[in-house]
C-alpha cells in the first residue's frame, strides 16, 4: 500500500517517513530534491505548483500526506498555496486517493486562543491566516461534496529540530551564552507541539479509516506553561541562567525594516500578547495518546538538536 509524502524533508516530513514504516514498506517521498529517510523509500522529484508533476506524484498512492512548507512570505503564500492545494485536490480526486493535510492555527479567531479546539471559529486577522482559511475551505468543499476522503490535522507552534521559533529564539541563544529572546511578553502561557508526537499522530490518523472527514488537533501537552517557564526549563537543562530579552511590538516593527523574517512575522504577534492554549483532547482520548511532557520535549531538543 503506497503512501506518499508531499513536501518531504521538512519539519514534519522526515519524522513522518520514519513513522509510516509501522504501516507500510512502500513510502514515496516527494519534493524538489527528496532524500531517503528509510532505506526503501522511493524518491520522486516534483514541483507542487505544477499540476502534471503533482498528478504523477500522487498516481498509485492509497494515502497522500500534504506536509509542505512554503517560504515564509505573504506574497508566496498568496500566490502558491491555492495552486498547490488545487493541484493536490485534483490529483487525489482523480485517483481516489485519501488525503491528510497538515495545517496550523493561523485561521482561528484570536479571541479564542486561550482554548483552541477543532470547533474554534475561523476568523483570521493576518494575511497568512486568510490564506490558510482559504485552502482549508477548498479541501473541505471537496469532502462535503463526497468527492474526497480527507483529514485536516492541525498543530500548534513547534518544539522540535526544524521550523521552531522556540528553539531558534530560546534554545539556540541560551546554548551560545546569549539571552533568550521572545516577543511582546513572557508572562502568557503558550502551547508547543512536539514534532515527533505530531508525526506519529499524523501517521496514525492516515491509517485509521474512521478518522477521515474530520479535523483533528495533533497531540500537544496540556500543561499551561508561561514563556518564562519554558525559558527556565531550557536554562535548567543547559545549566545556564534563564536570562531573557523581550522584544516589544514596536521593536519587532523596527527590526523588520532590516530583517525580512521579522517583517513577515509582525502580523502574527497577536499570538504572543495573550494566552495561547492548544487543546488536543479529542485526539488524545480517541487514540489513548499521552503527549510528551514539556520537560521531556525540552530534554529531547537539548540532546538531539546541535
């Protein structure tokens, strides 16, 4: 049973490839320059913005996982995400392939961030959030029409080896003897999804027939730690002082004039000026899954991310 990862090699793709070996020995890795994770992986170079290449990549697959991460630029997202999603939907419908879409929380209403569930209203306030809402709606329209079996699997901000603001701003700085950096305030709670848990759960969902045609929040610890407490966990594990520099909103705006990633990040600052709790109890109960505790995720990062 061939299972295909579109967007292999990224923050979730590599871990997902490892997890899928529990369900199949036929794994196809698709990206512009795919690299094997498991010895038997099939490599399939493709550009997801080109319809024919996506169709070729999906052909023969029983399940497709869309875990691609595009360049973190609003213009790129606006231009490319709808194209990628249409290409993937068309191919999956044509070949009657099941789809698992790995999503984030950008489309949710910021007024409900203190308890984000699968039923949280969709009301994005950022340009990137509007793109995520648009592509999720495209997928859901095909599910409701009966043409597609699909899952939307959502994660909070990552704690893991790739694409983790927490690792970049806190762990990497403390490790170098610098102060941890954070945005707006360190007094609010913030959930982080441990990426190995997210990958394991994504593989479980894809291989559970009754999980389809639902939205699922991927397993995330229900501990309500403030950012100050997260920083203290990293400092303790590294045996350093938990020194912190908080970047206020105006400073992010100024730095954004010189640092492109901060310019792109500015519209997401609403996620840091309030409590952010990602509720994954639906998944945890259904699959009897216990997410990795915060201190254990921090310990894993310190031991594995060099």
